C-alpha cells in the first residue's frame, strides 16, 4: 500500500480499497458529488462526507510531504543531514513531530546558547549534563577566559546551552503538550484603559474569567479571542508550574550533586523562557483550530439548510423590499424570475399613502396575474405585511415573509450589475427577495456564503478553511438538487460538478446565441467543454421536455444504454418505463451488472426512473407571526408565540418572532433532557412554537424555550 493510502486509512478507518480508488478518482479531477453519485462501485458506496474526509486527509498528507521536502533541502544545505536524520524526517507522521525534529536546526536570530557556544562553553555544558562531577565550580574556572569574566558567567552560559537542549527534546515537549492539553486553564484580565469604552461592554463577562482550555465551548473561546484582539482583555494560558517542572526534572536529573543544581536552574530557564511560551501558544492555537472547526461545522449545517430551503417553484411573484421614509420597492416577476415591472409605494410614515399603496398592489396583482407575494423581513416588514393582508385580491394569493440576509450584498455586486445594468440597487434587492421565494438555492448561490449571516463568529475563524467548507456545501446542494440547463444563471451553473465559472460563462453565452439546449449532448458543442467536464457535470444538468426523457433525470448519459436495454427487455419504450413503478419494481437487475456497473448504480437508476428529476426539497409553506406582537414591548413572559429559526449555534438557536429582536432558545431550553447537539433538535428556517421565559428590554434580549 502506498504511503498516502496508508496515511488516509490510518486517519479515516476506511477500507483501503475504497480509499485507493477514491484517491485515484480525485487525481483524475473528479468531484466529490460525481464520485459519491456515479462511482459507487469503485468507492464501496462511500457518501459525500466520507469522500470529503479522504480529500481532507489527502491534502494534509500532501502538505506534510511538501514540508518534509523543504526541511530535507534545508538540512542538506546546512551540511547536517545524516542518513539517520533523513529517516526520522521521512518517518514523521504529523507536522508537530516533523517540526520538533527540525527545531535544533532552524535558522533564527542568535540565541543565548549560540553566544555561550561561541565563547567555548559547550564542553562545560556536556560535563554538567554527565552529572558525574561534584566540584563543578573548579571545572568551570578553566573556562573563564575571553568574554567569560567569571565562574558564574561560565556556569550561566553552560545553563543557556543546556536550556536549549532541554527545549529541543521531543519527549520533554510532548510531556508538556500533554499537560497543557489536560490541565491548562485560559484566564483573562480586563485591560483597564479600555474597560469603560462602550464596545467593551459586550465582553464584560470575560473581564475576569478562568476556565479549562480543553473544555471551553468554541463560541466562548472565539468571543474571548475577539475581545483580546480588540484590546479589551489580556489572555493567558496557565498550568501548575511546579508539576510541569517536576515532570521535566524526572526525565533529566539522575543524580544529587552540584551538577543537578545547575541542571535544575537550566530546567527552570528552559521552561519559563522557551518551552512554556512556545507550547502554551501552540495549545491555544490548537484550541482555536478546534473552535474554528466547530464554528465552521455549524455554519456549514446552517448554510446547507438555508440553501435547501423550501422553494415555491415557478410562480409569478410580486416582491416587496419594505421601507419607511424611502418607501417600499415593488417588483413583478414572471414564473422564470424575469423582471416585468417595478415601482415604489409609500404606505408608511412620513407619507402614509396606504390607500394609494393598496390600490397599486391590487392593480399590479391583477395585471401580472400574481400568484404569491414575497415581503422582505427587514425594516418595515411587519407593517408592510399587515398592509398586504388587508387587501382583498380577486384571486387566492399567498403571502410570504422572506429573509433579506445578504440581499444588499447581492444588489451591489458585479453579478447584479450584469443582470440588471439599467436598475439601481433597490430594484435588484427586491428582485432577489422575489427570486428567493421561487428558488432559494438558485438565488443564494449568487452571494458570498459568508455574507448570508447564518454563521457563528464567522469573521474570527480561519477564512481559508471557512471558504473551502462553504464552497463544498454549496457544490453539494446544487448537485443534489440538479440544475435546469436552460434557465440557470452563470452563478448556479458554476457550482455544477466539473463546470466552474469559465465554462458556466461559455454555456450561458452559447445558450444566448443558439437558443435553448435540446439535449445533454448539445453541451459538447459548448467551447472548451470537453469530455471530462461532460462526464462530471452532464448528469446534474436537467433539460425540461427534452426529446430524450432521461435528459430530465439524474441518470448519467453513460448509463442511457442500460436503461434502453431494460426497456427493450421489458417490451416498452424508455418513456413508458419512467414513473411506471409496477414494472420497475419487478425488474431483476443482476443480468445488467458489469465490471463497471454494479447493483448500487442500478438501484439508483431504478429509483430515479420512478420519480425522475424529483426535487428533494419540500415546497414553501405560508407562515404567519402573531399579529399582536409589534415590538419587544409587546412580548410578555409565559406567551406562546410562533417563530422561524433564523440562526443555529453551538449554544442554542435564535428565533424570529416577528420583531426586530430575535429571541434565543438556549441549548438547555431545547429539551427537558440533556442536549449535546443543537442541530439534532432544531434546524434553520424551521417553523416552531416557543414559550417566552424572560424579556430584558434594556438589553433587548428575549429568552425562549422550545414548546413541544
């Protein structure tokens, strides 16, 4: 087994054949959605999460190997590379071990030990470390020469050398790492100069705080580190110094003489000056990395739930971006989301033209045969919703309140300017609100995921890891749902497996020039869309009312021949197989198995033929807030209120109850029993009933409990 396969298997506990085949597919530039869906036989039916783990460990291994090459080159250039040292470097299984091996050879600024060595004190340090001498001062006297002016100077220099040796010992470093991992506390002290600042008050809980570093929740650690970065507090990592020093001494001191006293002083120096500063910072960074991972996981879960939010589908929409002084921007969209009309109404203060607004909305609803109304949930949302519900429409029109999160980012973006070059940001924002109701996924992919606002301390975590994880989530969601090739935007197409932004542009340009695609095979005519891109992406693209009905399904074109063979053997046309559960359930799949296609893929094909192109998302449902709750002053302890979950964190969930302030269901109030995972009990955009536990009007905080 090659070293990379062995490494991934040891980290993931996955089958070595599955890992080997998955790595081979990844090396062929296959995407995670494609591998998970269409290469099940090769991977042993691994899901996207397991394949994602393989990708992660593959990248870690490659980074480790790259660092090994750099270190070996540096050691060779220094002329210190021996066969034994080379083997130690090659055998290192993690970056920490590797850096410990390299530590004695790192080029850095001149140290106290370097100065002592240049003064000829290294032999004295070796004599002390032998621990066989009783009169060390007499021996030290022999080294009093040149820059060494006294016996104490000689002994101090020797101790500096010994301290560096101690610092470079991997066993000492690993033992201290263990103690920091098990017993370290994170403590904070307020920065007096900044404590009175207004912004500091949000961090006042951490002005004097102490907690186990290994048990601190991710959200609290990130909050503390943010407070430190903003200068409001000072953070320190502490352990029992005497215990730590004793553990080091047990490993080094083997005698009870004058040498041991010198070594004991060197140990204290090494601990205070070298080991503790370095390894306590490493421990904090490791804790931060874990907190980042937890926060990114929460963000990814929330984003997935948001992207897979319920679509209303291809309906004619009247969308409203509400406002007071500047009015409410109104747009009318056709079933495909194309802008047909826009104008502004002023039903609220200061103009208060509610009668004119009602008349205008009624006229537009009839003129554009509106089927649903989408109202943004920002400023003046409740007042606008109340106005709309007063209107007696001729037809049954559903009214929805839609999240505006990120809409302002989209409206000012390059994508929005390209879509609507002749309209201002207010029109673009209203269009985005309406399209979100039609298809949240298709619209939200146009916005940087970090701008959607469903994260936890998203600006404090590792931004590269965050972007990678969120891009993976978006790609997974887009490919899980599938994309209409003839209506999809460039942004949506760019997330299709194997496509990317440049090919997405080419597809849209080709579509604009030649008209709608009539078959998946037409994709091959798109400039620069080669066989690999077609293999990776074609099955995730749908063509409505195509001549070949399989082009509107998740069946891969490479499997069309199998479906034709099944249809022929069943005495039917392919179109007669689709949706025919009676026939499909009775088919014996074993005769269709080959070396490349096994039962997992064949079962997927049959499942898809039963309900081709079925949207995995539920359809949007109308939701109504308690109309008597207009502000936080109307919220009373003990009330049961309807709400929509608008953010999920590790410590609880925030719920929109129809006012400016969202209420918090703390993790302890999600259930009567112990809750370890918030997302196991509640999900983003879930419609819930909550009980009000406490209302803090001055701090604008509402505590809620999930009502079963």
